[in-house]
């Protein structure tokens, strides 16, 4: 059984960056957003690695990465991502910040997915992160699935095990550190990935060159995405309150430290 | 006037979980603030007991979507049931707990209803006669207060943000909702969870212990001591019944084939691509305290850390107390003092 795996994901600010909200023409934004170093959303990245791993095990499979984001920044991010695993890129040019509606993003993604030439919906697996490191609603994949008529959906996925008959078993995270195990009869399905179980692949320059041959044309023909925050009124966007006044305990005997910790635990 | 629907599902034991009861408090508060009525919608295998447990909550009606197909958590049947409940109630605002089951289906339900969803809301109030939610963005790096025009508006409420109300029991009269025919292609096989005495992820615990990559690094003698580290960590958990978390760097080590702490998985990860637990106290050990990890500590009230590096992230206003000390020695003594 081979699959057509469409991975949806966009860019987010590098996790080490200090972020500051500002009022933009279309609503809240990040200060100097276009200057901030960006990465592929971490959970979407896990989904991409899982997609590539599945495609490798299922000959005849194809992997696309569909992204709604500013194409200039996507190009920068792709220089790194392209070296990880083979994929074909599809781009919709538009904002990708946290203050853009999930419904708008899903609609743009649906438009992009519907436009993929040769995509076979009966072999379609829609992968993505179960949430994003920007908006964090955990809603885009579900809405996208509904727009594409895919009603077998899974979220918080850490494992997918395909069987020879086209069915597959899925493990989804649930409360309390457990997993819900399910068996789906087969594609099409939506899978919002958590971290999965694969490490980040090492850089492979050959894969990178192969990918970039298609990535650059994909960026150039990116269509505009109509995404925004219509209907939403942000009353306030703030950074968390003041930092804690850290008391640093140095050169203290281990016994004293341990006693203090135990008192705190029991207190 | 808004029509508010409180939407929830019972746990496996037939009772409403704590997060569901917290969301009920949020829904009741919203209704009171808007001067509006609210109704209750429950989905599950059998929901009468759950409905009876909140029969006195003040709801104008109790709608029920129940049956064998809804005993298990599955998108296709859950989405159909939730959609039916929302339509039966004529809901313009839906308030639900952000459980795994509802987080999976409610965004799709909002889409079916022509509405919008805001999930993991940490606050729900009324301003200017309209609901106002608070929620976090960029992995707990900033918080926004927002309202919207679109209806229906589905709001899921994060755990530990409202106080669950008690003593609401009685006898609820259920109105059964007609469910559309759904032919699911997903079969739920079961739940995989560690045995109770092996489970180290404990959302209900008062305390969180986070183990960082420093536990597996070479120590002063030039050797790494993973068995000893495991003993200290598990010994602490046994004595305190704390929940266990980890940094990304530590759980990633196992994926790279290195010998690490075998009881740690990606489920334990706290931080930007991990969990955001809500324990009252958190103790970070051998952990760097850098921002991608610390964003996961946003809702930990009291924070302390043990690290040999006096300049680590915890010292930069991210912890209440940083003990600059060897965690192996400190935790050995802590466990000794805690006793068996």
C-alpha cells in the first residue's frame, strides 16, 4: 500500500528569540517579525519526518509539504529543512503568525491541497502538528479535514503502524500519560502529530540539493493566501508578568539544601 | 441573547472528570455574567449518571447523545454527536473542557456549524456584554484577551483555570438527541497506560519533578552514572508521588540510541514541544532552564531548581530558588530525609 502524504506546517519564531507583541494594521503582530529567525514548526517538523519514514517503508508513496507563510521567510527555513527528508513543497504566500485565524489558514491549505496535481484522495494522509508553536489552538488540521471531507481524524499521534491491507493502527496521547489505540480501515485520514518517536534526521546535502530544485520554483509560483483575523477583537496582548526574584543558594552544605527542599515539599 | 451550551463527556467510570467540572464552573460564570440561560450537552456511552451529578447546576435543559458507538473516543462519531447536541441546543456559545476527546473533535464541529473555535482558554469573563477569553500564544510566551463576532463560538477551557464546583447532584431529565448515521472506519482498540504503580506522569500530583540531561552527563569522576540517577529520581517519585517531567534534550537522547533513563519518554517532555503541566510545585534537577523548556513551566506556581551552573536559565528570574549544588548529592539526601 502506498500513500500520498500531505504534511501541513508553517514557520514559527526560533524558540530562543525574545518576542514582543505590537499592534499591526491587521491586528497584533510580533515586533520585527520579518527579521526574527524562524524555524519550521516543531510538531509539523516531527510530522514531516514521520511522513518521510512512512513513505520510505511504502514504495510508491509521495510526500508534499504544504505551507502557508511569507515566502521570503519560507525560503530561508527551507534551506535547513530541505536537507532533512525528501518532499515536494507547495506554498501559499501569506502571514503565518499566531494571530491569524485557524479557519483562514485551513481554507488556504485546502485550496493548496486541492491544487496538487496527481493527488489521489483515496491514498491521502493529511499530516501536521497537533498544535502549533504560534497560535497553539490545535484546530487547523481538523478544520482542513472537514473542508476536504476527511472524517477519520487523530490528534496527538505518536505512532502509526500500517498493515498490508491498507489499514493502520494509531496511538494518540490522552490524559495521564496514556495512549488511545485505534485501527483505521485506511486512507484518507488526518493525523495531527505530537513528537512521534523519530529523532531529527541528520543533514543530507544530496537530499537538500534534490529538494531545492523543486522548492525554488514552488516558492516562485506561490499564490497569495487570504488569511487574517476578521471578526476577532484583541483587547490586550501582553507578555507575562514580572520575572521572579530568584534567590541563588551557593556554597551551602548539601544537608542544609536538602532540608530546605524537604521543608518546602512538605509545606 | 446568547444561548450557552456546556458540552462534556463522562470519564470511563461514568463520572465527569475534574476538567469537565471546572469547565462547568466557567460556563455557569459566563451565563451569570451575560444574564443568559445555559443548557448541558453530554455525549458518551451512558450519560445519566454524569447528568445526575450536576442536575442542580441551574441548566435549563439536559441534552444527551449516548449509545454504544459513543462509548469510545473517536472523531467521526464524537463530531457527529457534538454537532447534533449543539444544533439541538441552538447554541451560540459552547463551553467545553479541553480534554483529549473534545480537543480532537470540537474544531471540526465548529467548522460544520459555520462557527469558530478558541481552544485552551485560561480565562472566560464578560466585557461589554460579550464573552471575553484569555489564551496563550507562542507556547506561553504571551497572553491575549479576545472576543469575536462569529457564532457559534466554541470555547474549550484549559485544566486548572477554574474551580470545580461540588454538591450539584440530583436527578436530571435527559432529552435524547437524534444522531445522524455515521459509518466510522475507525475501531478503538483500547488504552495503553502504565500500571498504576509504574505510572510516573501524574497530572493530579501536587508536585512536578523535572529531570534534565545533566543526570546522564559525566560527573566529577569522569563517568556517567545513569543507574544511580535513575535510583535518585525514582526514589523521589516513590516517596513524594510527584509527577515526572523531562527536558527535550534528555528524552531525545534515547531516540539517538544513547543509554539513558529508560523510564523517560517523549510523553514526559515539558516545554515548547512538550506538555505545559499545572502542578503547584516544580523542582528542576540537572536542567538548563532555557526558554524553550521553561515556557512549559508557565503554570507551575512555585519553582525551585538544583544545578551546578550558577548562571543557568533558572537564575535569570525563572525560578524562585536556585540551589547551586550537585543534584546527585542533594537528591540522595532529600530522599534520605523523606524516608520510605
